[in-house]
C-alpha cells in the first residue's frame, strides 16, 4: 500500500516526504529538509541546525517508539517563512519534551540520555508539540523558520577611517556592508565575492578610485556592478574625468545619511530594473521557444496565464497537452534560487516537454503526476531535483480535474462568495517509489474562476512581502475580481501593486474562467 | 564644497562663534539623530584617532618637505572635518590643499604649524563635547 501524504484541513500543508519508519528514512528526511532550506536561501549554519533538529526528532521516534510505522515531514506557509511540521504515529513524548533541560555548554558532563531532545530544545526553543492521541492519529512537532531577506551587498572603499565608519553606519541597517581602506584589497575581494554596489573615494594613495574603476570595467564579471564615487574632491575637472568612466553617481563629501541612502537605493533600483529587463527579454525568448501557447478558449473556458521573471533564479514552466480526451495543463515550479536554478529550469523545461509528449494521453491528471514521479525517482539527475507540480485536465464537455504534487492549493473564486481553496495535495514528485495522486473533479459555473499559481507569487518579494496565500489575501483579490473582468494578467497587476522590491523567485498565475 | 549643516549665522558671542567653527554641536546632534548615541560615540572615537594620526603625518610631511603626502593628508582631513562640522579645520585644510595643488609648496608648509594647532583645538573641542554630553 503506497504511503499517501497528509492533507491537513485548513492548512496549506506541503508534504516533503512520508516514509516507513527507519534510520534510512531519517537520513532521507534530513536531505529533503536541507534541499528545501537551500532553495529558500536559509543561511548554511541555520540549515545545519534545523536539519539536526529534524534528525534528532525522527531518530527519537525510530529508536524509542516501537509502535510507530510512518514518519512524515512537511511545511506550511508562514508570513516571511514556513512552519516545519514533523509527524509520526509513535508514542506521545510530551512528558519528555516538557522535561527538557537546557544544555550547559560550560560543562564537559553532557547528559548521555536525552541529549537529542535537549539539542532540539536549544535549537528551536519555540517548538510546539501536539500528541496524536486521543484526537488524531499522528503526533505533530512544529517549529517556525523565518527566511532571511536578501540584503544587497555594498562594498565601500576609502582610505579615511572616519569616512568609512560613517558610510558603514549610515548603510548597515539596510545593506550588507563591507569596508576597505585599501583599494587593492577591495579589488581582490570584489573579484572573489562580487558585490551589488561599490562606493569608492577617488583620491587615495597607492591605487586611487579612478584606477579601481578602470580595473573593474576591464573585467567582464565586474564591469556592470553599479558604482558610486563618494569624494571630497569638488573640482569640476575631476568630476568631468570620472563622468567618462561609466559610473552611476558622484557624491561630494560630506554626505548626509538621507542623501547617501537615497542615492544607493536609486542606483540599486535602476540596476535591478536593467537586469530584470535583460532577464525578461532572454527569458521571453527561451519561454516562447519552450512554452507552447495556451489557447485563449477551450471547452467554454477562457484561459490566461502571466508570469514574472526573477532577477536571478527560480524556474516555472507551463506545459499544455492536447488529446482526444481533452486538454491537460501542467504547471511546475522548479525550486531553487540563483542563476543556476534558472538555467536548470530552462533545461528541464525542454526535457519535460519531451517527457510529457511521450506519456500516454490520459484524462486523469493524477496519472501524469504518477508517471512524472516514477520517472524522476528512477532518473539519476532528476531524483536530485525538487519541484512542485499541479496538473489540470479539462474535458471537451467542460469537466475540470485537478491533481497536485506538493503544489500550493489552487483557489476557486465565485461571484458574490468568499474564495475557497481547492484542497488537493500530494507528495512531491520523485520522493516515493509508488506515489499516487488524489484527483479532485469539478465543473465551474458561469463567472467562476480557478486560480493556479506558483509560490513565487507570494514569497519572493523584498520589503513589501505579501502574506501567504491566505483567505485574507484571496478575499482581497476576489474584491478586485468583482469589479473587473480579471485574467492572469490582472492577477499579476494586483500583486505588482502590492509588493515592492526585487522579485526573487519566478511567479506564474493561470486563470481558468467559465464563460 | 557643499556643506548643508552650517553653524554660521547662529547668534552668540564671538567666542561662541569661534567655538562653533571648531566643532558644530548641531551637526553632531544631526548625526546622532540619523544614527544613535552609541554610533556617534564610535564615530567620534574614530575621528579622534584620525586626528592624532593626521597630526603625526602632517608633522612628518613638513619635516620631509613631502608635498604629495601633505596634500593627500589634508584632502582626507578636510572631508572628515566637514562631516563633523569642524569648519575652521576644514577651511585650513582646503587652503593648504589649494597651495599643494598649485605647487605653492613653501606656502603650504608655512601653514602646517597653524594646521597642527587647529587639530589640537579640534581635539579639545571633541573632548569638551563628549564631557558635556556625559
């Protein structure tokens, strides 16, 4: 009997793995958790700590709960992060957790017994534990993980310690600042580590700011890093000279905090805009080649999709498949951030097109996900890939069937009523040898809309982070739907208006509207 | 040179005006408001160290008649002086830097003694400001 991922009512629970109890399963849980945390830019040290918590908790189940048969790990969306939920059907360990003693790092006499639980208490002190008995079948151990926002890296170079200290104090609340009093050392650091913005004095001994700028401009990797001169040199001739060096701004000392922050924000914003435009242009070309067009109308439904491309990473793809039994749309989100994730996602898009084309055409979207999962599970490269996927099949008669592999719930919008989530869930593809996927069938009434999306829509923004796909957010969206004939482009426009800052993960919206 | 927080024009005695030109408490209060009391203490500590270092460098450049070293030193000193509202010191630095830039070496070195005296007065003013604050 295959293990089915849990569907926790009222919670958007994404099951990362459900496995029979064994120490090997604990290792799998640890690896899955690490991959998930890596994909969310959690710092490496925090990843290790959280993976240790998961290992210790499940190891405790394996060793001390002889009645346990299954363990499951998943996440639920939290504002600014996720809640990890570890589930097991073993013994209630409330008394043991309540008796956790703090670890005394000053003593050499660590407790031999209960050390694992003490570690858990030290690493996630705000954990919550709900015993399964007598209400539920599973014990649940939960802890929250707040994702760190990406802070732009600013490198400041000035031979004057006072100016260096002043600029660092002005900027360090909002940016990750690294200071150098020697331009040569700064150059070596930038070549090695990169930077999002460089602020340099001009007049410095040994290597001056102008030579520094020329060295950076001569290197492909550093030429386009935004650059600001912050100088005490007010001479017009010097200003004219630096203007030929393709810099983004020239500020004259003394500079006030507001002036510096404003210049930094403006230059970084401009750089992001340019970068995003280039990415969109590139991505559009690749997407046009890889994403088959979605028909505007099918079986009495109006279909639309729109997406936003992350500056550096993330990877969404939409594969429509046509057959005699109807049309299937498969929306996938390859987890990961950074340039590598984007290129990997593009490569995968081509691969999946071929893969899905080779599958027997089916009216059951769950079968597509099952094939996908089996293929990924048996494929050396794909088994290391973490992705979520939702498959929707529309018959010529207008019946809609949905299946999900770890994907955010679709939401149903009905005229005059509150939006409701379509609680369809399933294990991530490739995690189990014989995963099966529950299918939800529905027929939309005229005016009703089904919104499918990737989680980048909610989680990938900078300062103005949008709350997760909560009823509150969806109700707000529904109000927008009520006043306009809204398509996926409209959904994206609403989210564009709600968020500020950089898009850190691809976001895709697909709207299926009954006409 | 742009300077947005001038202490000039504030009413008071001539002695007060001279003191304000040494170290403008309004500029320092603005820095404190923009950052924090702790950050200002750190900044003043760094500035005090810089003043001592620059003082030694100017004396050395004078002894060696090293025009380039003197020019680099007063250029940097001018910027930090303006950041703390030390207008008198910034003006003297600008004057010496100008002599250096125009290769008027003798005139530049003639002002070194006055410059060192002004640095010492600025250090005293920083100490007085911190004592008053404490």
